[in-house]
């Protein structure tokens, strides 16, 4: 029988980690944090890109043996506040109901979880929120996560929290592209900057292919030569809204269509299954 993946261990391919590290604009002297470092792919990539001041946090002690700069601790209990220039990684995605009892207990006494999340939120939410807390002003957060929280109602508080603390610089959306072995979901790489003084447009890149990502594909996505890519800019998202990755004109058309439905939603017309 397959053993339970109790800590949400899905390791990021090095090509993807390198792609994400290349999104960092901060200098090489930056203080960097990987809050759920696993087997250390982001730490390796940061080091290969000449970043020197790097700390990893990893809950599973089996994974950290070969690193001197990784602490065996839960990120949830780390009290980092305005300390890091760069936070990068792939936080664990675990549904509340599947969380190990000790991790559930930790969340139960976590102020930010209790304020912004609920039992329908998954574990990666608190990593996003706490990473924003841990960033210095102007710091950069780059994560790869599932895209589900862009549009679910129960992630609204978290989306609002993100917008209250800075802006989104770019989003890469991979639709159904396989990235992690054995996982079928849509993933996003997003970059957030903790700066409330600006509201620049967001660069959105959507990739449509079921071919597994590799370095060559990622390079062609980045330099704009990939024919399976659609790119556009959108204004920053608004409070209380879902984050829809579509050009402004498309969103206006959807809004117009919705209005013309006389306050009816699609649920008035048909049954919706999930
Ligand atoms: C999706 S994996 C990603 C690992 C690594 N960042 C990578 O990209 O290859 C998430 C990692 O988070 C670790 N983890 C789970 N709960 C944690 C916690 N509370 N604090 C720190 N790490 C945790 C898991 O053991 C796992 O290694």
C-alpha cells in the first residue's frame, strides 16, 4: 500500500527552481529564506546563483541531514518579522483534514491562521501569509503553488492580506502542465513584492501544454519564443475579488454578460458539479 505523504512532500525539479531564482531582482547579498526546504533544491539553486546568506527551514528531520544552513523546525512556529529580502520555495499543500495532528494543533494556536484562514484553506496558505510577515519592506516572495486559492471564496482573506501588504509583479500559470511527479493540478509561480507605495501592472504569462516542463521550455517561455504561451498585463487585483487571469477586455465582457443576466448567476440556469 502507498505510504501517506504526511508532510506534503513534492520536490521541485531543479529547472523550475532555477527559473524561479532567476526572477529575483534583489542583489546577491540578500538575506534569503526557504521556509519548507525539503531536499534543498532552492538552496542549491540560490547558491549556484551566488546568493550566500541562505536559511532553510524543514520540518522533516530525515531530509535535512546534509545541510548546515537548514533548521529542523516548523515554519509556523518561527517568529520571523521583517527579516528577509527574499523568500522562495514550494510550500506544502495539505488539506486541513489530512494534516498530521501535531501540525493541526500548531495552527490552532496561530494568530494569523485563526484570523485569516479556516479549515477549508490548505496548509500552503499559512506559508504565504507568514512569508509576507517575514519579508522586509521591499522584499520579494516567489512561490510555486496550486492555483486554486486565486478564486476560492475561503481564500478571500488571504488574497486581501496579500494586496494590503504589497503588489504582485508577475504570475506564470501552467494550466494542466505536469510539473510534479504524480500530481495533477494547475500550478502558478507568482512573485509578490512587499511594497505598498506602488501599484504596477501584473505581467501574466499563461502556458498551455501538457508536455512536462523542462529547461528548454522554461527558457522559451521566458524569452517569449514559445508558441504555447499567451502573455498580457493586467492591473493589480482588487480587494474581495477573485483573481482572474484574463485580459482586461475579457473581464469587462464577462462583467457585462453577468450584468445582462439580470442578477441571475449560472447556478440559476443549470446545476454545477465539481
Ligand atoms: C512541497 S515540498 C517542497 C520541498 C522543497 N521546497 C522543494 O521545492 O523541493 C514541502 C516541504 O515542506 C515540508 N514541511 C511540511 N510542513 C512543514 C512545516 N510546518 N515547516 C517546515 N517545513 C514543512 C515538507 O516536509 C516538505 O519537504
